[in-house]
């Protein structure tokens, strides 16, 4: 079996990567494949978030152990297999590659390919240039991401980025809806 993931960015419109990987590979293997596909260095704290259909974060898989509280579930990339937390097509994930500014890639399990195997992860589609890996905090605040990922991208079909100021507080206005289709 092979998992085929599609990766996009809200910062770069024409950026797409597809990675095929064994479901029994670890999140660390997937992390390395993503970094390689975008030529990023491996010197940043990163995390995966398992999301619901509205991109709401549910579970975090961290690069390093972050919490020693034994009452809470903790997942680390090296110790967690992909198929432990991802089982269904269309499952959504967020991969935070710049923790300081919360910049990330949006990932969807596009296809589960049965009857085939893959030993090492492989980037099978590479379009567009990736965003810069690390951005100065002031630059990140001044450069909001694109909202071209669809009307329901932020989990509310009435969401309109123009109704909010740079700090994310409602400043009035009437929410609008459009008929944009989701990228995935």
C-alpha cells in the first residue's frame, strides 16, 4: 500500500508537491521527504497537526518530545507511524515548518494506492517554488497568506479575510460568500 499526499502553501499560489510514502513509515520519514522536496534545511522545530475537515487542529506530532505529562497522549515523529493517525483518504494535516511565525504547508491524503509498495518516500509531482523557509516575524505579519484555498478553508463559509485587521480582530463589515472551489 502507498499513501499519496498532496502538499500546498497558502503563500505561493502555484506551489504543489506530491509525495508517495509507505503507510508504515514514520512521521519523521515524511518530515524528511517534505524537507527534501522543497530544499529546506533540517534545523527548525517542526510539527504535524492532524486536522478535521475544516482544518481545525486535533492532534500534534512533534519533532521532539514536548510534554512529560503521562496522562496526555504525546506523539513524536520518530516514534509514530503514519498509519497510526492517518487511515482515510482526504485526511488533512498541517505541517508547521516555521514555528515562530506559524507558517505551514497544508497536506491532504489524496489517494491510498493498494496492491503496490514503496520502500523510500518519493516526490512524484513538483510544481512552483516553495515559500522561503524562515521569515522574519515582522515580514510574516506584513505578508498575509492567500485565501485562494476556497471559501471553506478557514472552517467557516462566511469567512472573509477582508473583514479582519492584521491582528485578527473583527473590525466590522458584512461577511461575504463566494463560489470558490477548494484546491484539494
